[in-house]
C-alpha cells in the first residue's frame, strides 16, 4: 500500500482516537471516521479512502464501497456551502421543487453542480426529516467548524433567495448567516 500524501490534523487525529475507542474493533468505526475525513478534507477522495482504510485496517476497496453506498459522503469536491433542498413528499407539496428550480437558475448550476467560484454546490435530496415544517433546506458549511450544518425550515422562494444572498455576504465579509 502506498503512503497517502494527506493526513488528519492533530485535532482530527484526537477525534479519530476518541471515535475508535468507542468500538470493539477498529473496522466498526468506518462510518464515523468517514464523516471525520469528510469534515477534515472536504470530500472523500480516493486518497482519503486509502488513508482511512490504512488507519482502520480496512481494504480501500471496502472503504470505497461503503462511501459510495451512502449519499451523505461527497465523492467529489463540493462548494463551501453545500445547499441541499428537500423535494420529498411534504417538501414537494409545499414548494420544494419550485425552490430547487429557482436556486438552479439563481446559481447557474444543475443538481449536484458547483458554482464557478466554488462557493455553492446545490443538491436535491429526498428527506431532511422536516415534514412538519416543510419545505426545508440544509446547508453544510465545510470551511467553518463552528457552523457545520444548519437547517432552514418553512422556506419559500423568497426566503431561499435571501438565504443564498446571506451566505454569499457571509463568505465575502465574514459575517454570520
């Protein structure tokens, strides 16, 4: 096995050790360690799969099978703000599709597309578990550990539009959104 050119930071390595200590076998920590790798590296690259496999004594092909099975792992780079719009039944009935189509036009990208400036990746998702407050948008900010995931419920086209503007402002001015 070749030595990967990436590695966890000291802080991430401490988190890795904490995660692994919760399981009777290192291999059982694969899912949470993939989450840690995604938070650390921004996405799960083949190199990250090899690195995680080496840490857990799991063959990289098994890591790849697991990472590609679950939709919560990004297998290609995403923008700083990963904007996920739910279009499942409740969200669909209350405007989720219209919001998604509006954001596609506003950002100039298709589903799973990333804006040219690398700021936004837009993705249609099936369920954000917010049926009672639909439609919902989830935003993952991959560059700010203080604000890793935020849910925006009861969205409209206008509020989704304002959300994107606030995120853009936050990125350029460093303010909170």
